[in-house]
């Protein structure tokens, strides 16, 4: 096992990456430019927990999308 591995941090990073993939695939489908891609709302796609039964925790393949519309604190212009 990896001593520095933190499952919670890993899941947060995966949620961000899933959102980036979702935005990228949508931008490609819609024929958007790179500028339009970076202007799309940020999306976090989190894995939904299906619950637990006793000591066994089951992870489902269901996901929840959260849109973040906050403007970035920096600007290129």
C-alpha cells in the first residue's frame, strides 16, 4: 500500500477530473473553441454512495453532478 495515499483526497480529485472530462466531451460535441471550453461552468461529478450493509460498504456506479458558477479569482485580461 501507499503510505501517503488518502482515499478522501483521491475521491475529491477524481470528482474534479470527472467534471473536466464531462465539460471536454460536451465542448467537443458542441464544436466549442478552447476559449469557450474554459468559460464553461465548473462541474464536480461525485460518486454516490449506495449505503452500507453491516460492515460492508458498497460503492455504486451512480454519480451526482454539482455545477460551480463562481468566477475565478484571476483573469487573463
